[in-house]
């Protein structure tokens, strides 16, 4: 990743308010800006943890990342399940590699692996995997990398001589403080000034700054803490205090759709302030929480059906400056599992490829996937091997059962720190919150789609995801008169 790339931004600043009115930006910067929508939430949390000292931003996701790292491998269905949570993959990874500044720091980028012996042993499966920890049917690990052209991975040519990767044309752009993006023109500038109540350029100053990796990380963190990210990341550069927003309950239209059964959990509440201390649950609920890590930012935002949170993400999502790419932000790669799919997340099937290998060869040092195939029409030569995605087959069929092994009990704190349930972890959590046993109330709650979405929304802007997300259950009931 080219972390050394820099962009020149021209800021128009209101000197009296010490606030950015708008920025004039090049195509490369806006391309990187739109790419933030495609990053998985776990990747964003890791970037902020590593590069940005903004403790309140995405604290729940940082805790989920830490939980995955600290849970023993025996708690997961397979080693691959832990890997895909620690290094979630973006469907637009190929696109991001075309950017002048790629913000995705995932070391385990999308590569393709097969069993080193798959072309000459009948016991080997004709499957590929994106993970070297996957096992072939012969018992060996799938460690032989296969080259796949980027256009095949994306399904079409990425970028051209006119458009950028994510933007619709090669031009300069106007970016407002709340990240509304439009093509640069006199009319666009006039409209921005008018909408903000300015009559002209009086008391305004121009400033040219250089923006690189660290500055964009700062901007990324501000998406979750303020509606003025340009001002706070490029001008004031101070830590924004995350406001404790009140969330309205998530209302889901059920209609005639079949309602998925929810999860039964035990909730332990501090009586004095109705704050959730922790939740005891089986692996089903934790699987759903861990799924938050693999959601792209744009998808996570999309669950806020009333558009009351992450206003800047909404503005980027709705921008007319984006290319008319296939709107597949609502899909995940097919290998991401969750046994009880309360969020109704769609997955896109992984392609099949052909791999041409001479049958009389005793050794093949280089494998190449030449193109995706359609078995209904493609006539196969005798030296062609069909290679399908392994992630739906064999030992990985357990993916459909979720990330975690069945029959395990967990506790999860209000800020989504997950541990296996034992006496020491419970005592430590109670000690940390300085709670008297007499001040604890136990509730039994059923987590349905509406509750899970409320927790997801709360986790984006609050460090009390469970208390905020399950607030409807925490209201004190009036005592019955005797």
C-alpha cells in the first residue's frame, strides 16, 4: 500500500468561526474518500486503533476486534473463521488497489490458494480458497497461490481513461464540511455558500494543505464523532468529544415475510441507573455481534433506516459524483457465515474458474486461473481443470453454523467485549464496574432482528451499545397497587 501518496487540498475557511466551509479537491482524493464506504468495520476499527488517538471512536468495534484476537482457536469452528474475522475482506478490494492512496491495510489481501497436489491426485478436491488455513480433502493445507487477473476478480475493467475508480469523471470536486461531494463549478460553489447562509467570500481565507495517509485516517475517525470532519481533521486537529446521542427504537416492517426466531439471552442490569453490565448468551448471539466486523461501512450505515446517525456517511452514499457501479454494498462474499441470519444480509456467490494444466506434467510450478466459466455453455478441453470455491464445501460446510463452535457460553459487556463465560471473567467484570450484588437485576430478553439492528446502530456512535440498543427493555415498570 502506498502510504506516501499526498494530495493538495484547497480549503475555504471561515476565519471567525474557525471552520472549513468547503474544500476544492482532486479526483484522486475524492476516489479515496468514496473508498472509505467499502472498508469493513473491523478494518476501520483496526486503522483507528493503530494510527489515530481517538479513544471514543468505534470503541465497541475495537473491543470486538480484541475479543476475536483473545479468544482461543478452540472456540471457533475452524482456524479460517478466526482469520476472516481478524482480517475481513472488502468486495471492492481490487478497486481499492487501483487507488493512488489505498486505506485498506489488510495484510491478508484476497489471494487464491489450492492444494499443491490438486492437479495430479484424485484424492484432492478441485477447489480454491482465499485462506491458507483451509484444508484440502486429502488432508493437506491449501497453500499454493494461484494468479487471478484483477479484472476477473472484479468482474469488469476497473477504472478507465475518463472515470476514476469510484468517481464518475476526471474533474476537480467541491467537498463540503459534512462531505457532500459535487463537481467543481461556479454554480456549485454559489449553491454551497447560499445553503450555508454566506453572501460572499468576505472574512474567508484560502489555505492549501497536503493530505496523506495519516490525515485521511483522522478524517475517517471523525466520521463517527462529528458532522464537520474537514474542520476537525484538517483545521482544529483536536479530539472531538463523542456526544451521547439518544437513539430512537429501530422499527422494522415485517409484512408477510417469515420471521426468524431470535436469541434468548440473560441481561444483568445495574438497578440504580438501568445500565447493562453484561449479557450471558450462547454462541448464536455472539456470532451475530461478530458479523458486525465484516460489514462494510456503507452497509452498516444502511441499517439506520431513519438516517439519524452518521450524516457524513449518508452524504457520501447519496453523492451523484459516484460512478454507477453495481450497487452491491448490501452483499458479502459467500464464505461469511451466520447460522441465524437475523440481519437478512445477502451473499454473492463466488466464481468458478478454469485452470489449464498439461496432464502429462509431473510438476507444475505456476498455476493460473484464466477466466471464470459457465458450465452450461463452456466446452472444456481435456487438459482443463475446473476449480470452484472451497468455502462452501467439505469441512467448511460448518461455516453455515456460524463462526463459533456450538455449545459454548459467553459473556459480553456493554461495550461489546466478549469472553468465554467462567467465574473469574464474571467477577472481574463486576469488580470493574464496582457493583454491589444487591444492585443487580436479571432480565430474560429475546433478541430479534429489531433489537440486533438497534445494537448495531448504537455500536457505531456509542460505547454503551447494549444499554442503548436494548433501552426499550430497561424502563422501570411501575409497581402494582395492592
